[in-house]
C-alpha cells in the first residue's frame, strides 16, 4: 500500500477515532493527574517529574501513531476499508437487483430449533438452580441464627451455674447443710 493511497470516508473515520483515542490518553495523563500519582515527592523533585512527564507524553504521541500506522499497513486496513466502501456503494446502486434468499436445509432448521430449545431448557435449569440456592441460603441463615441463639442460651446457663458454684463454695459446709435440710 502506498502512502499516496486515497482515504475513503471509513478510513478517515478510523484515523479520526484514533486521534480522539490518543488525545484522550494524553488528557488522562495530564500533569495534575500525574502529580496526584507522585504524592509527596512532587515538591522535592518537581522539575525532574515534569521532565519525565513530558518525555512520557512525547513517547506516547510518537509511538501510538507509529504503532497505529504499522497496524494499518500490516493489516492493509485502508485498502480493505476502501473496498468495503465501494461494495456498499455498488450495493446501493444495485437496488434494482433482486436478492435471492437461500432456503436453509432441513438439518440446519432442526439444529437451530434444537439450539433454541436447549437454550430455553438451560435458562429454566439456571432459574431453578437459583431458586434452590436461595432456599438453601435462607435455610442455612435460619439454622445459623438458631445455632447462635442456642449457643447464647448454653453460655448463659453455664455462667449461671458457675455463679451458683461460686456462691456455694463461699458458704460454709455446715450452713449449706442446714439450708438443704430446711428445703427438704
């Protein structure tokens, strides 16, 4: 492909989009944004950081366009876009030509129906699975809450028993026997 090759509308649009991309990249890497990334070292190394920032921007400007041009050349994009544009123009000019629709083969029709049915079945299975997972999660949550409640009751009961044991230990044995005898 030669450099003198004429750019059609689509090729011009491609270059325009790339220019917008490069500009947005450069704007996103503005000095204020770069300065935020550097944090507290900006004050101490401002001139070095400004120089590094400028070098990065120059490198990006140059290399983003070089790589883009290289991709356009290697992929022969301009020629392909121009061919596409010509094909579209020819199709518009040939609107009088009737298009013959090809009837699909029975196997293709059956396969497409099977795919549709399988997708519907898969969707239904996923919905059922989601419902089942939701129910299981609710049950698990309920059981976890129940477990926590029982655990709290056991801890409270053990604490009460411990307090009773401590009280019982503090009472002399004779006094405790008298209390037991009175209760019986």
